[in-house]
């Protein structure tokens, strides 16, 4: 994410806002974060400064703050999606045989099981 000028937490916030499809409360974003962060407000302040999201106070309750992804935020997520697809397509160009895929699956299972012990 560094090449896009984002931390993983900021990327997570942008994805949450894109998925929301509109304005949502800051507390809702905090609840949906993959990694809970005590500095979510500061992360959002940085995204606002970059013009990637916008913030507004609720007119009925000034304690409630809503955030929404801005067009530049959607554009950067599209760039990240394209890059991710390109990287995945390069990985898929070297397909595994069924035997190799089964061997890889067995090895990953073994690693996961040993990590639990």
C-alpha cells in the first residue's frame, strides 16, 4: 500500500466506506475495522487531508459524525484493484498440476496444524 501512499489501516477504511455505498457513522467504521485501532480518527483525518474521504456532522446529534468515500478515494481503490488483478493473473499463468495442487494443500494443512500446537 505504500506505493499508493496508504497504510493498511487507511486502505481498510477506504474499503469499508466503498462497501457502505454512502455516508456511515465513524463508530460503524471503527466496528468494521479488521484490526481495531485507537487512532482511527487520526487515520481518517489523514484521508480527509488527502481528499480521499469527507466528513460531516449529523444535524440532529452533533456528537455523531459521518464519513463518506470521495471520488479520488474510489479512484485509488480502483487502481489498487487493477494492480491486484495483474499480480494475481501473473500467479495464475503458472498453473499447478492436480498432484502439485494436492501436495501444496497438504503442506499448507501441515503448516496450519503445526501453528496451532
